[in-house]
C-alpha cells in the first residue's frame, strides 16, 4: 500500500489545523474503510491530546486511528513509513515555524491549508502556499470558521480567487460543536451526525476525495 500523505499547514495560529486534521482523519477512515494514521508534528501536542481524549471516550482499541508523533526531519520519515501501511496519513503541523512544517510539507502528497476568512489570515497564507510551492506539493485552501451571513466572507472568497490560490468550494462554518467534539476526542460526524457541521464535513470529504482520489 502507498497511502496518501495529507499535511495540514498554515503559518497563522488558530486557523483550525488540528480541528481539520482530526475531522479529516475520522471521516476518511469511515469513508474509505482503510487504515488511517495521524501524525502530530506540533510540540504543542494538541492532536495528541485529542487522541488521548478519544482513547478515554471510545476505548484504547476503538479509536479507529493510529497515532504517532515526530519532530524535525523525523516527520518526513515517519509520514512515509506510515503511508506504507495506511490509506491516508494526516499530518498536523505547528504554526509560525517554517522549519518545523517543512519536512511534513516535503513528505506530503497534498497540503491542506485552513484559512479563516479575514485579510490578515490571507496574508499569512501566502507564506504557507509559497513553502508548498517550493517543495512542489499541491496546496488546497479550506475556508474555516466561516461566520453566517458576513459580507467579508464573500469579499475574502473573491480575494482568494484573485490570488490564484486553489480553494475547495466546501467550507466549514463557525460552529461550537466543532470545539465541543474536539474536547471529547471525537469528530462532529460522530458527536452530532445530523448537524450542519457534520454535513459540512461530509461535503468537504466528498470534494477532497474527488480531487485526490
Ligand atoms: N469551524 C470551527 N468552528 C468553531 N470553532 C472552531 C472551528 N475550527 C476551529 N475552531 C476552534 O478554534 C480554535 C483553534 O483551532 P485549532 O486548534 O484547530 O487551530 P490550529 O490551527 O491547530 O491552532 P495552532 O496554530 O495553535 O496549532 C480551537 O479552539 C477550536 O476549537
Ligand atoms: Mg494545532
């Protein structure tokens, strides 16, 4: 097996990297039926904390995911090693530091870049996109924490289009259930399967899989 390595990266802190990594992992495991691994390269360890909460909630043998950590260039090695035995490897990276995200972006088949719809977030995003371009890795933006009925979101969507960045049409709204589910070590598709948030995640996965296979 040679699974796909999806690295979630964004220099801007708090954009939703960890939330997206966890949600994509759970949804891809369910949809594909293949083994899925998550790799935490962020020393903050938020994805690891989510995974520990998941073990508590579902039982150690019932998380449906394999969890690893790595740092520095070990991230590239670990991601590639996991891809030999998993259909998908989701890599969560730290904010700010080029050096920490670089090996994970280098190893990736695709980089997924969560972005909140504000001008400041878009500025930070170009650095992440440039980094992916230097590593020859295709990058896709995902609008996250989109507020209901904000005219700024439309303006930002236009600005992203004008920037030439590749953005997925599916978006995730600003919904408290994302934060609540993360606290319990689950995803919104598990916590509240019929919620708007879960529908958004399902749409995102459909679009993502149609793009990456
Ligand atoms: N779609 C959403 N709706 C509501 N809250 C969200 C959403 N996405 C993320 N959050 C919340 O925003 C905060 C930041 O999210 P998260 O930790 O996933 O970002 P991050 O990019 O991993 O942060 P860091 O850069 O510190 O690693 C968290 O409190 C999370 O619960
Ligand atoms: Mg994080």
